[in-house]
C-alpha cells in the first residue's frame, strides 16, 4: 500500500492531523492499535486558541453542538484566571469530553475519505531515500512521511530509539468517571484545589448521570501505579471533600497518573515526526494537554502539504520542531510550577500565597491566562522585524477557496495561491495605509509590511513558490 503520509494513532492529535492532510488532498492512512474508540475522556476542555483553529476549519459550530458548556475562566494550580480580557473571539474554556472531540474529528476525517485502520499494531518502521516503510499486522505500507501520534508510550518513538528525558512524577492522582446515588453538582465550576494535607477532590458533571472525579491525597501517594482503584478508595475521597451527602454508585472508568513531565529533544527524525503525547507529556494542570497536541497537528499538517504538493523546501519541515518544541517546553514548565504550588509543604504554601497575590493584579492574571490559553504564542519567524511577524491574528481566518489571503489596509484584498484548500471565514483588518500581511494556514503572520522582496521570500518559504 502506498500513501503520502502514515499517521500512527487515532487520538485527537492523529485525527486532527489526518483532517489537515485530507483537506490538502494528500493520501493519508491512519493506523490505530485499538480495535475501536474507547470513549474514555482523559481531557475535558478546549482552550481559546484551539477553538480559534477549529473555527478556521469550520469545525467550531459542530463542536459547540457537542460541548457541555462554556466555562468563563481558567485556573492556575487551582487559582482563578480571567479569560475575558484575552484578544480572542472565544474568551472562555469549552467544557467537552475528549471522546466527543475525537468523534467530531473522526467524522471530518471520514468525510474526506481517509481510512482509519483499527486493530493494527505498528511493529516495524524503516526509512530510506524515497520514504518510510511500516508494518502493522498484515498491513505493509510505504509513504513519503510518517507521523507518530501514538501517545506517551509511543511505539514510533520506541522503534526510532528516541529517548524521552524529563522528570519523574512527584504528585500521584486518580481520575475516574463515576455515577452517584445522591446529590451532586449539576453545573461545571472552575476547579479550586487549595493544597491540603488530607488531599483534595474535584467533581464535574459529564451528562447522562456520569461525573468526572479527580482526587489526590496521602493514600494515593503511597499506592503503586498499577494498584486497582476500588469503590472504597473513591468513596473515601468523595466523603473527605463533599461529606456524607455525595455517595458513589458505580465506577465507569478510572486511572492513576502522576505529574511526570517528559519531552523528546527532536520532533523530526528524517522522514518521521512525533506529535502530541508521543513528543511530550506533562501534568494535566490547567487543561493544556489535548490542546497542545491538536495545535501540533495544525502546525505540521499544512507544512507537509506544501512540501508534497507545491515543492516546498525541506527546510520548511524543520520549522515544525523549531516552532512547537519551545511551546511544549513552556507548558512543561508551567505544569511543573503548578504541581509545586499544590503541595501542602510550608515553603510551597508561602510561595503560593505570593503567586495568589500576583494573580489578583489584572495584568499579571492576563499574562498567565494567555499562556495557558495559547493565545500568547508567537513563532520566531524569519524576515524583517515587524510587530506582527509570527503572531496569530485572532480575528482573521486565513484561507478561502484554496487561496491565501494577503490583506491590505488600503481596502483591497490581494489573493495569492497557497498551500492547500483550507477554508475559513475572512474578516477585513485595517492596519494602516499601504501595509499588508501574508498569513499562514494556521493563522500566524508570515510577512507584514511593505517590502515586496521580503514578501517573495516569505511566499517561497511558506507556500513553496512566489
């Protein structure tokens, strides 16, 4: 079997990437080890930047049909963050289980005619001058490129022999989807997990009588990672936080996890790339993990399209690592900091008090909110210095009818052929007479100003031609 790109893993990162590749007209095969989607939802929310990207692909409206609710803020180690001041059309978190996000993305992938081969475990991987060869069960596949989106225990990473350096977990926690036989919260509230020596719990309704419970305490720190999660352990956590009125009736799914954080040193290895949890893992504090992986996919997909369809320089593919590795490193850093601020040690509580004071300052709160929301990402793009270069434009979706959009303050729109037929809404921006911008398919400014020679350079690099 021959395809342009093999995607290993049908989680949110792999499905988002496959959808991007399908929109670009690339033949793509998704290979998934599991025979069917589990329906389990490790993540529960989408950040504003992910909402923007999904809106660029006309996926925001169907997403909101599946969402539970809009959450008007975020949190940093259980301390409230105000998202209303962020420069975005979506100044809120979207409460939606990961399983529903996967279902939405899988529907898009299916619409595009991309096959998802489930129940096939990757066992062999080799690279050569003309591409990549992979074997998964009875499948023998050749492709130009392969992307490992197969999670924290990535088989792709193992077959490449790539190390996964980082820090071991210090804080052990339990996540469980449960049913209750008594009164429980009927609406989502922002998690408040002020450190306590006896532990803390967070409970949120998922619909259909199911609730998500997250808890940690001294008992969880002592139990081994593979210890079964019993009804008695869950009931003790519920009673400690909510008292005797909230009672457990059943456990749908439960798992132990830690705040371990790891990141590969390189996202590209020849013709093989790593994305999502295959490239980085971290604590779920702040709700950033699913978002980080989906944003990896939106960064890499159109670059592969330019390379394969429009003769883009191979150097373009190296920008995936250069742009996304620092973003994930920053997430690892802020989740490590949040874990420290949740430990009930005297010196950590003192530090938490100072951070809490700072977050009451609106400007400081906005900085941290933008970091977790992903709206402050600015890529270090080459070109003449300009205040907008590398930034995302929150109010300017960037592709329509297969053409790139060059926006001018003079009121004229100049259209140039671009990487692929992505679609999205267009809004006109007035940035001053004679000034123009060229936007990449991910909404980041690739060129701005009035220098035509610099524009030609930008078009050649990002679109494969000028």
